[in-house]
């Protein structure tokens, strides 16, 4: 009897150990609606983020329909830290990703392009993972047929929290860990909704951030609608670090920015004021860049008719992450580099760069302000301004002066440029520029 009980306990421990080990297999990336120029069909990436190998032989990959099922082949083992792709079509996947070899498949179903589920079951039928997604906000809508994949941020986080996922880079990162996007040509500025009193219409800015010249003749600029196309004419070569503006009204741009000559146009479609895609295709009609912006927080809201553009701030980041963009200077910087401080953006401030020090800067959660000895005493007021000069919050005058990136109502402010203003008891005003960076 003791031997039977011992055997049962040993079996239960084995099963429990297998189930616990299975919990370190994450659905780390999936592609449910690829761009038509990179049509790999659907695929799912698994990642073993644990410290031990896991045998996933006879595990099942399913969507929301139980009859749609793919069984992982016998002998499929995920080593610690390893990634594995399950591809709907292994042949088309290999055409798009010829250097990715850790692939199994094919499977006979596709994931829904509007709302669906990616589910993973172990060999015993226990549900290991289930991601229930939609193609609209708050889920990363930049992955819905626009090129990027859906990539997880925290393997151990809530897999059904949209904030735990981002639209990755064009084509994704199948079979390996996510890396920041490395685009040679980027969209560095977007003006989708001009102010009524400075109606420069709509335009985008291209920037060659690579080290060499790139011939962009025949490249296409599109929005969310594949039928809306502007083709760049012959002879357009962007040298390293050069920029080019594409406008829907050369007359309006010439009126407001007569000195800007690196400009072409006109495109005959409009970018939506409520959020849209901006995509670049090369002369072979292969997608090279894609961003899906929005007019609501956490995207910079001052660009929605308030006289600002959205400027790419994190040059080597992911353009589909809102915190890589800021509302730049009033009316933007078409055709040129975004440089701070903005001309005439802040008035009546006596700047003294050597008197105030902010650490860290840029910051995400908390920034601490340090003062030179001569400015520690006799402070009468401390407050934060946004780039338009609007007061965000008054700060208490204490021995340690800090700001948690929230406004007077306790709401986290958008990524962007802010100013700490210090008023001493003689009326002098000192200012320090700080940059708020919301990671995701």
C-alpha cells in the first residue's frame, strides 16, 4: 500500500512539475494580418523564458474555435531561452524570412483579422496560454495589416492586458527577441491637422538616418487606405542625414515656409485627424516603414489642431510606441532638424543653464532637481510648464524637489517637453527644460 501511495505521489509531482515548467512558455509574438507585400501568412512565436528545457511534443495551438488545431511534432523541445515559430504556411514564411529556421508547421487555419484568440494547450489538454486580442485600440492597431507584428513586453505579465503588447517593427522579429526598429528611411515628422490660424495643410517629413545615400525614386507614400498612393518621382536621392517633405499643398507650404526648398508634392488624399497610418514602400513595392498614429493620449494631443506637429524624438526606437514622438515646436520644423529650445516658444524666462540640474533627463517616473548653492535659498515659487507655456502643476518647496510626471489632477502627462520654472524672492525667473518619456 505504501509503495502504491508513493508511486501516486511521485506521479502527481511529475505532472505538477511539467505544468509548472509549461508556465514559462509564453506566446511572445504573433502575426494575424500581414501586409500584402510581405505576405508570410499567419504565424505565432513561442518563447521559453525559464531556466530549463520544456518538451512541447503534442502540444496544441488553437484559435477561438476548438476544431482549428495544430499539434506540435514529437521531439519538439524548447531549450531555456529558445524561440520557436509555428507558421500557417511554411513555404510562404520561408520566402519572407529565409534566414529563420526554427519553424514548425503548417497549420490549416488562420487567425481572425478583427478579434480572435491565440491559445496554447499542453499534451494533456490543459490550457497554458490564451491571448484574446482585437484589431483596435487599446490593442496595438498598427499590427492590423500595416506591417508590424504584435510583440509582448513582459513574458510574466498579463497576456490579456493590451498595455503588455506593442506593434513591433515591419515584419516583426520572428525566432528571436524583440529589438528596436532599424529603419534607414524614417518618417520624422507628421502634420495631420493644422491650426486654423496657420493652415499649412498636411505634410510628412522623410529622413535618411543611414550613413549613405538612398535613391527613393519610385517609392510610395500611403496612408491606411492601400488605394491612396503618392509616388515619389525620378531623381530623388536622399543623402545621409537629409530630409524631404511631402506635402498635399505646395502653395500653402510655400506661403508659410518660403525658405523650405526640399519639398515635393502634391498628394491628393488626406491624413485622418482621428488617427491614421503613414507607410513607405520602396520601388519594388515592398513595405519599408509603417507607423499608426492617433490623436488621443498617450499620443501627443497638441498636434491635433493646436498648431504643433508630431516629431520623432527617439530616433532608434519603435515609431508605433507613442512615447517615441513629441509635440514639437509651434508649426513644426519641416525639412530641417528638430532643435530645442523652440524659437519664441517660452517668453519672459531668464534661462540659466548652470543653476538648475535635472536627473535623470529624459525621465519616465521621477525627476529630481538640484540647485547650485547660490540658488538653494530664497525660492518663492516652483512650477512646471508645458511647451505652450501652460502651467501644469505647482511643486512644493522642500529640501528635495522632484516631479513625478503628473499634472495637478494626478494624471500622468504625455511624453514631451516641459519646463521647471523657479522664481526667487527678487522676482528672477530661471528655467530648466526636461523631457518626459513614457516607456509604453
